[in-house]
């Protein structure tokens, strides 16, 4: 009864069981594996996106290398609205 009125009996120092996360290493490994898998998937998606954009980039390079590209570049410097004209050329040429 005395122990109850004083807040209960205590265990002797060091008698408690230390809490351990036995699955901590497994969880970290699982998270790392999942992150690696996501990174691979992201790389695949970015590669596919770049491949899809490649024909348009090649067309743009051809336009800028041509005499028309030099004219467009000069006009672009003079007027930002030339970007609209370049985009129209891409649409009609399939880029």
C-alpha cells in the first residue's frame, strides 16, 4: 500500500529492457531498394521523352543553320514576336 501511495514501485536501475528496432536495417534496405527502382524508372521516362523530342530538335537545328535561320535570328533579336513565326514553321513542317 505504501508503494501505491507514493506513485508505485520502481524497477532497479538497469533492470529495464532497452527498446530496439530489430527491423530497422531491413526497413532501410527496403527503402533504398525502392528509391533505386524509382530512379531507374525516372531515367527510363526521361530517356523516352528525349527520344520523342529529338526530331523536333533536329529540325530546329536545321532551320537555324539555314539562311532562313540566320534571318529568323536577326528578326528575333529585333522582335520577340518572331518566336511565334518559328513555332508556326515547326507546326507546318511536323516538328
